[in-house]
């Protein structure tokens, strides 16, 4: 599930997206000012204009994460990071475009685990945390799903569903093990926050949770081959994982972005879902966010940053 530098003045470095910082223009307010000057409501209009927020101007944005950040097979892949299957239309790139950041360094990589933030995942892919600098002022993080092992869990549960489509063979097999996996991961996630803060002490840090994969109950076997009784069990495991990530974010002064909104799971119609099923109907890897999911995640992060969505 869950598992760019010395260049010319005219060629951006691989994996980096450069944008000039922009502010929200207020042409409508300016026109109103011209037409209402001297009128009884002119002062009120001017006061309202002062209250309209400006877009946050971040100079260096670093995106860290796994495939739910990289966006494998969503539209086109980013050439310098083909091994990471990083999309040119994932939420870090959408967010950078919207914010008008000075520079995006997107090092997200499909298949990444916490260890890959500290050690090279591929020979041509440095440790993700190496992208951070003292000048970095915005960081988004999306990690932990591969360490939890959601892909392997889903495969195991799918195999067991064949003998009991309406039962709960997966819950019987794993029991409380998934709860323990989440607790065992807590220390690693805490360490990530500490190391990000040490490398980029002035950065705004946003930890982005995981989009809903399964519905609360019922499911859609065999389209998504998870037994009916195991759907709420696995859904709760995802809720618990997101809850732990949220708790660690709060404990380290970071913001957790909850993107799990009901009604967009892999069992929904193709024009509604944000995460694809085992056989994707939209451009995306199986059981991964599609373009709509990336757009929704961008909106959630923008809202958390208090940046208006165009």
C-alpha cells in the first residue's frame, strides 16, 4: 500500500519545482473602493478588505513520505524519480503550485519506510531527511503505513476471505497484533519529528494522515476481497494508526492533517472514490490515491494551513 545539485541558471534541479511567491490579488475590492469612495459604506469595505487573508508565502517546501504522498501511476510519473514512481500530479506539487512556494523539494518515494528517511532507499535516492535545510520553512510528512505493514495485511486478509467471504478470518488470524504494531511504531514516528525539528527548526510541520481505504462496514467483496466481518476490523486499524500519528504530531508541536473523510473509500463508484480498489478504474496504483484523492488531500492541507482553495 504504502511502500530532487549543481545546475545551470536556467535548469531547475531534478525533483524541484520553482515558483515565485505570490499574494492574493484583490481586484474586486479595488473596484469597489473606486465606486464606493465617499459613500457611507466605503469605510466598511476598506475594513473588510483588510480582513481578507493573504496566501502563506513559503520559500522552501520539503515533501517527505511514502506512496500515498508520491502518487504512483497518478497521471504522469516524475522522470528523475521513476524508481519511486513519483507522480507529477501528487499533492505536494499541487500544494506548491497553489501556495506559490519559492522551491519544492519532493523526495517522497513509493515503498518508503521510516528507515528510508535516514538511509538511501535506492542508489540514486538519498535519505529523505537529507533534503531538509535550516532554510526549509514548510514540511509535509506522510510515513508509517509500510512500517505498519498494511500491504501485507491486506494481502493476507484477501487470501483468507476466500474461505469465508462473510466472516472475519483476518480478525481471527491477527487478533490484537495490529494494535501492538501501531504502538511499536510510535517511537520511530516521535524520532522523525525530533529530527525534522533539529534540521529545520523554523519550519511549519504538517503530518498528513492516510485516506480512507475501506468503508466502516459491509465492504464490496470480491471487488475488494476483504471478508464482510473483517472490513470494520481493518477500518478500525487504520483509524488507530491515524490516531497514533495525530497524537505524536500534537506532542511535537506539529499539525496533523486528517484526510480520512467517509464516503470516498475504495468500494465507492469510480467518480466518488479517492482510493482505488484492487483493480483500479482510475489512473492510480491498486489500493492507492487517485487524482481526486490527491486533490482532496491538497485541499485538506491548504485548509490546515489556512490558505484559501481557489
